[in-house]
């Protein structure tokens, strides 16, 4: 089954996977502590604004709480910035999703994102017909297609690298690359898995 790009979050752990039929020649790179999805050297040139973006960032709130943000597009940065300004997680997630809205492509692709704290997690999506934001206490998935509302997900990983690899290996069609994040008292850890390069 093809569910497109997807996010899974739970307290302490989160991950994001790129699945793509149209732009499979992408990978995740670490740019000074921010994980970015971008084209590989073999990728055809494109002016599609949805191909390259930051997909995972660690942030620290004004109270010193470490958080991680994962998501499928340019909304990741404003979510992180609102958290750094002290916005509550629900508001930091909802306001950029609402402002940027679903992607204006041929499929009206939803924007998806999650915020991970050491002991809490929030997941959200904005699609043509809804804005959904939920606090979750168990692993929860939201995807751009089919699973476009939060649903339980069996995530076994408890570290960033394992979370990225678990999502990349998940039994959904057209895997490309994945990013993972963990949050604990020591801070945020990020990792990625580009499969066989």
C-alpha cells in the first residue's frame, strides 16, 4: 500500500519517512544539527518547492525543555521557531499548519508533523478538509495519503537511528529515506537512514 510520506511520534521518540513515486532520488543530510531532505546528485533538476526541506530539528524552549520536530515540509522551521519562543506544543504545531495549509500540488497533499518531548508527544496534519492536532501517549502515525488522520502504530525503536531505520523498512510502498529523533533529559538526538547508497 502507498501512504506517501509519514510521521510517527510517541513520548521520547519520533521519526519521518519519505516515500515517493515522483521524486525517489532524495536523501537526508545533517546540516549543522538540522536534518534536511534534498535531491541526490543523480536527481533530475526540478523547481518543485516540495522536494527539499528540513524534516527534523531539535529545539530548546525558553524553560530549557528539549523538543524535537519532525515533518514533511517547510512548516518544520516555523513550528520549531514557535517552540523556541515558548508557544505551547499544540499551538506551535497548529498555527504553522493552518497558516501554510495543505500543499498546493496536483494532489492537495496534506502537511504532517509531530513534536516529541521526553514524556509527551503531539501529532498533527492539515489537509483540504481538516486541521487535526492531537496529544498522544502511544506511538501514532499520520501520513499524506490513506492514513491521513492520526492512528496507532507499532513502533518498537527507542533511539533515533533505530527509529529512522524502522520507518524506512516499514511495509509501505516506495521508501526513499527516513529521519529519527529521540528526546530525553540530556537533550535531542537526531539520526537518518538513506538505505543503500
